[in-house]
């Protein structure tokens, strides 16, 4: 826990200091656009994420007394770096002007917002590649995110129950709700699109890229941002604002949920944790998985 | 004697290596760039063409504005013109009419301010300062950065991007080659011959270029030629 706090505090401090520096260097000094002068960090972040993932030894979920380990340190790190990076990117991206709606900013604020966008890009790329490579190393974590044949049925049951319809029972959801799994697909496509088009846009600060390519990249980047915004708002609503998501939010800091919560909300997952051998869909143990 | 099985690279070893080599390559490249390569001086090439306007010849008919929007946008709309003529009904000659054309500045603040490289010196067209609409994100920094009022970089409210005089290099509706060395619609249309294209860097004044395009025929009509 102490190590996790130290790493979290270090990354948070670097991020905040980076944003202050990025804002100051443009808004106060008015001299530097970090996408021009610090392009190398955009290139470095994905490799750093891959290297960090390669060096990480992950813990699988396990029942530990009256609580269940749901998020190991790596899950917490990748979630917050990706999530906070995404939040800042969306805010600065929309402020800079989306889909050719002109910027809401004036004078030096445009460069300052682009500089803050740059800092968030570095954070986002690190977190996303850290997650992506972690996923490459243990496919079962990826499979857990994909919708199953029960997606619609479980979602209707789950939210019907939440809305007070007594004819529905809580379905035996797995580690992730089926509705979350469907939303995950949107986030996956939006993230991949944003990264590809965003790297193109960042590369245009270093090398000459044809206007037609940039025009298409900007348009696709903006549309993907709207997809990401939709996912982000729904995610924040269900995971942080509505009380039903608070145990999970707490787990994103501590790593643990209670056994009662796991039994009530994720009966299918809890069953797998208790009797892993009897679950037919459980994938073969990946020798590379930590 | 048994053959020893060759050691296979695991996925984890592979991605760790890719990450490590990538981090090393980026940092190593920076080191080489910083210590082994000479510093580069990035200069924006001067434009090979400029528009001169004789303020004392201009009659304020706005034909140049209509021609400009027509050849660039395919529509006669003075709000889409890259050259702006404004008239002050209370002003006295020659300050009653103001012509605002881009000066193709040697040190263009608009190019420097653009965060995406959309506003650039066009190497293909004699270094004329121009906007690539496809790269423009609509931040309007160039409009704010232009040291002149009104800004010579303008907002195209129909297509949602910045635009400015490119000496007709991108005048797709003109039917003639534009840009430095080509034709300029405003020069061709002006009934007073008050606009001229030149390749010489004009003398700069705060109020505009010092241009006298009047000849003896102008004097014969009783107008001042000095």
C-alpha cells in the first residue's frame, strides 16, 4: 500500500507540475508549444508504457477473508493514468474546438490549452499502452471485458431490477456487468481511433503531412472524441456519481471489494473465484500471464 | 547425446524488449541530436510577391473584394474576401478609404502563432503565407496574432477555417494560374489600376505600403501624382 501511494503521489505530482509548466510556458511566457519542442515525449510514452507492463507482475483476483482483490496495483495505475489523461484531453480538446466549431479560447490560451493537452497526451499514452500490453500478456483479462451471449438479457434484467421492476432478479453478472462490456467496445474503438489519428496530428508538428490526411485525421479524431465523451460521461455517472458504483470506486483506490458486494453484484464472478475449475468458459492458463 | 531445445522468447520478454529498445532509441536519438548535430536555424523564407495598393487611386468600389471571393470561393461575397476595403464617410481624402491587404510579412506572426502548421509559407508558391484549410483547427490564433487591424488573416464563416491572401495561388475558380508569377484577381479587376503585384519587398509604413501607382495620365486628369 505504501509503495502504491508513493507511485501514485509521484505520478500525480509529475502530472500536476507538468500541467502548471505547460500552462505557464504558453500563457505567461507565450513562447513555447510543447508539441513542437517536446515531441519526443509523445513518442517515448507508448514505449515506456510497454516497458512498464513487461516489468509488472500482476496479481489475479482472489478472495482474501471478507474481501476480494478486484484491482491489483497495475489495474489501478492503468485506470487512473488512462482516465485522468482522457478527462483532461476531452476538456482541452473541446475547448480547442471540435468538429470545426471554433475554439472557446483566446490569445495565449490556445497555446496553453494545447500544452496542457500535450501533458495529458503523454499520460494517456503511457496509461493506455500500459493497459494494452498488460492485456497482450494475459488475454483472459481482455476476454473478461467482452460481451457474452447474455449481454442483452442480463442488461435488461439488471437495470430492470435497479429501476424497481420486481419481476427481474439480479443476473449473475461476471467481473464486469454486461452493459459495461458493451460500453467497453465503444471505448476500445474510440481509444484506438484517437491514438492513431492523434499520433498523426502530433507527427505533423515534426514532419510534413499532406493536408488531406490531416483534414481526415482531424475529423475522425473529433468524431472519436465524441464517442469517448459519451463513454466517459456514462462511466463517471455509473461508477462515481450513483451510489451503486461507490464500492467499485473505493476499490479503484484500495484494490478490494467486500465479499457481500461481490456476491450481490457479481455472482458469476464470485462463483468463478470460489470454484475456478468448474467454469467451462475459463480460458487455459496463459504461461505468460502473471 | 540429446539436442538442447532452443530457448523460446516469451511474450513478456518480447514486449519488455520492444519497450526497452523504444525508450532507449528515443532517448539515444535525443542525445545524438542534442550533442552531435549542429544547431539549426529555422527561418521562414520571404515571399516572392506582394500586393501594392495606391491609397490615393482607390475609389472604394470593392470590385477587388468581389473578385477575390469569386475566384477563391466561387461566390461574390465581400465577407469572404481576403482583401478588405473600408470606407469612412466622415474621413477626408485620402484617409476616407482604407485598403487592408496582407503584407506577406518577412517575419509573419500568423505563421508563428499557428499551432498546427496550417498557416505556412508555401514553398510551392514562392513562399506566400497561406492557410491549408485541411490543417486548420479553427483556433483563430492567426487572426489574433496579425499585428494589423483589421487582421489580414480572416475567418471563413462558411467553411469554418482561417483564410488569407495567397496572391491567388489557390484561386480555383479563376481559370488562370495565380500566385507569385501568376495572375491576381484584384490586380486584374481594379478599374482604377490601384493595385499592383510586385516582387520587390515594399517600403513598410504603419499605415501601409508607400505606393504611388499614378502616372502622368493621372495628372492630366487633374489629380495629384505626388
